[in-house]
C-alpha cells in the first residue's frame, strides 16, 4: 500500500507544480487542476477499501460532482477572458494596465 | 284613581294616534294624507302625551308594561316590553312638541316640493322609530329603533337625491353609524351570553361590569352622537332640507347615543375606566367642534358644529356619573337648537337659497320675528342666566369644577364654553347687524303664520323649559351646594370673555384689514384636516398596500430580489468594488502560491 500512497502523492505534487509554473497558456493550468482532481479521486476511492468502511464510498462521487462544477466555472472564466483579451496567453492579461 | 291604568292607556293612546297616518290608509281606500293632517296628528299626540307626564310627576311613578313575549329559544325569551320612567315620559312631550313645530314649518318650507306628503310621512316614521328607541325596555327593541332612525336619516339626508353631495353625505352618515353599530351589537352579544337577557333592568348594577361591553356601548354612542373620531357625518348631513336638520341632527337622533348611555348607566357607574373614557372623549369633541365652528361661513354648518359641541358636553356629563343632568341638557337643548335651525331655514328661504353668512347682514329690520328668536336661541345656547340653557349648562360646569376629575378635561370644556359664546355672537352679529350685503331683490316675507308660530312657540319653550323641568323633577344625586364665588360664576365669566373676544374681533371687520391666512385659521376652516386625512389618505394607503401584497410582492421578491437578478446585482456590486484592486499578474500569483506551500511543508517536517 505504501507504493499506492507514493504514487498519488507524487501525482498530486507534480500537478500542483505544473499549475504553479506553467508558461504560456491558461488552459494548461486548468488541465493541471483537472489532474489534481483525478488523483484525489483515486485517493478517496482507496479509503473505503483500506479501512473497510463502506459508508464512505459516497465521498468520491460527491467530489467528482463538485470538480465538474469547478471545471465548468474555470472554462467559463477562460472563455470570458479570451473574448476580452483575444487569446488565452498569460502575459497579455495585464498588458494594458496602467 | 287607578294611576297605572291611566298611565298605560294614555301612553298607548299617544302611540296609536301617532301611527294613525300610516295605519288609516291601509284600512280605508278614500283616506289621503297631507302634510297638514300629519302635523295635526302630531299635535294631538303631543296633547295626549302630556297626560302620562303629568301623572308621573304627580305620583312619582314609573311603570314597565309587558305586552308579548317572543319565545326565541327555550332559555332566551325576548319580551316586547316598554319602560315608562322619568326619562321616556319626559322625552315624549318634548319630542312631540318639537316635531309638531317642525312639521308646521315644513308645510311652508317644502311647499314647492313635488312630494311633500312623502316628506312628512318620512319625518313621522323617523319620529316613531325614535320613540320606540326611547321607550324600549330591552336592547332588542332599542336596536330596532336605533336602526330605524339610521335608515330614516339616510333617506332624509338624501332627499334631494339628484344632488351628488347629498348622496355622498347620506352614505357617509350610514357608514359612520354602522361603525357605531358594531359596538352596540358587541354589547348585545356579551349581554346575551353572560346575563342571558336583553332586559335593561335585569342587569345587575352592583357588580363590576367588565370593560368590553362598556367599550362597545361607548363606541355606539361615538358613532351615533358624532363624538370625535366618528364625527364628519354630522356637518355633511346639512345637505338635507332644514326641517330634517332641525329634527334629526339637533334634537332627536343624535341624542340617541347619549340616551343609550343614560339607559345603561347602571352598568357604567362602577367602572372608572369607562367613565374616564367618556369624559375625555366628550371634552375633546366639544373643543374640536367649537374650534371648527369659529371660522365656518355657512350658517347651517355653524349650528351643526354647535350641536356636535353640545353633544360632547352631554358625554362629559355622562363621564361625571350624572345621567339625569345629561337628560336635562338633552331636553333643554332640543328646544333652542330646533329653533335655531328653523330660524336659519326662514332666513335661507327669504334670501332665495343663500346660506353664506358673508352675504347676509342687517336682517334685524327686515325679518324681525325670526331674528329676535335667533337672538333668544343664541342666548339660550350660551347659557344666559335663567333661560333654558342655563339650568343644564351651568349645573354641568359647577359639577365639573367640584368633581375629582381630569384637569385637562375640565380645561377643554371651559375653553369650548367660551368658544360657544364667540361663534354664537359671530353668527348673530353677521346675520342681523350692520349694513346689509344681500342682493337687491329677495323674496323676504315672514308674514306667514306657518313660519312665525312654530318659531315663537319654540322660543317660549327655550325660555321656560329649563325652569319648568327643574321645578318638577327633583335630582337623584345631590348637587354641590357650597362653592367659592369664582367657581360658582365660572360659566358666566368665561362666557363673558368669549363675548368680549367676539366683539373685539368684529371690530376688525370695520377697519378693512385684508384677511391673512395662518395656521390656526386653516386648521379651523378645514375642520382640523380630519376629512381629507381620513377619507383620502387611509383608503389610498389601504388599497396600495393591498395591491402590493397581492400582486407585486411575489413577482418582485422572488424574481427580482432573491432570484437570479438579485444574485447578479450582488455579484456585480462586489466585482465593481474590487476591480481596481486586481492587478492580473497570474504567473506571480501562482509562483508565490507554490513557494509558500513548499515553505510550509518544509517547516512542519521535524
């Protein structure tokens, strides 16, 4: 089991580092956010198997529902900022600011 | 001599003579009524009603007659019983005398009307309903009389029903009386449920009556007797013909509320809260009506407000726990108030329909009898010593001064008494003295005995009635006998002050000063702003609130304020505030986020 813990700890950390240090496009940040959610989903699904507590089987489904909402909100922000700024490149988000 | 038998028979005879113009046309086909025959009927009935009055004075006897019983349900029987005590036996001749004079006057006044017989019949039906109210021994008969006088008042105020203001005034009278009727029905329901009877003499007078039925009775008296709060119908009722104003709205109908309180006095006398309510409301109504009368320009409205003020004075007397004195004031007031109305009717017809005081003047030489009786009536109203009004008004003021009561009520009543003198003198001066302001050609003629006889008869009554009644009816409660000189002469002193005030103010009219508007004048002339406030403001507010709650509230609140649009406006407000703070350096934000997470993780590892 420790191998499983190592794998999703490292998946989560790599995705968050990817969220923090992306270069060009906003959409790559959103993609890393999705991978964070994915790793958390797998971790939450492991929990009832390990502790033999079947009543918390509901938890990953709930998290999935909220992550879908969050992805939708993120994409809406992306679309809105792309419509006003012309592209989703990050360096022109504060280009015209005084 | 079997006195009870003669009393009962003569009373029955009075009522039978009075209802003959209604019953005889049903019995024979050839019988036609006319205003003169109705007047003669009332005169005969008056003569017949003197017999029971003299009998009761001679033998100090009261009587209750029981004719028939309506077995309503097993436990609750409603008897048809008539009570002939000092109040009803004294009121019958007075009411019949005043009605006789008014009907004789109406023969001349309504001579050019198309339906004079119907008019006199309406007045007769009104009188019968009023007498049923007076003579009733239980609340059921009293309620029949009460509603009867209300209906006849509606029909008679709206006599000239082609006129829109007359219809509005009649409707106003009915509505305000209805609000009072709620109180009366409340009291009747309480009596039926807790004392199991509607007989007035079966109500126990030693216990404390709870406040609810007494408040109902006071509400009924407020509605019918035009106390403050339910008063606007009385000045509006001047839209009716002058005989109607003289009979209903001065002597007879408006005292029905006070009479109810006199009849049920044994329930009121132990409850101090009810008595204080009567006292304060009466004081407020008398002052308010006297203030409004000061700046009115219509002669009938001044007399209407004078009636309202005297009704407030009667209510004050009830609040002092003196029902017999209130009844004395009712009796004397009937004479001079009816006479004032008849004099004003004569003046109005003589000037071809002119009712405005500012267009009358110098009538003393043109209408000598009428104006002399107008002066007598005004002096009696003011409480001039030894005319009719003095015996009741002066006694009331003496009792007010010597009682343990609310000082504010006392002050208001005294101020109202001086205002009474002021507006009466104003009316008398503007009508009778100085150069005349009437148009050049007017049908001035008072040579008709149908005008002068009723007015002089009532003038005789206004002079003698006080003396006669107080000589023959001993008081049941001891009046205060000893008081300081200033207290004894309070009424005369403040009346004289009012007269001096009126004379000083009338001097201003000789000096051609332009009238300026100020707050007090506007308040008095528009009747205290009560009519527009209550009639317009309250109804528009109520209807607006109704529309808001019924149709606007659901749509407005759910769709706009709480639903999607409300959420959008909230977010918009928040983002407008914070938009200047955002700098947009995404990479810097995310880099600092990663750095701080790393630092925290490293620091918490041990």
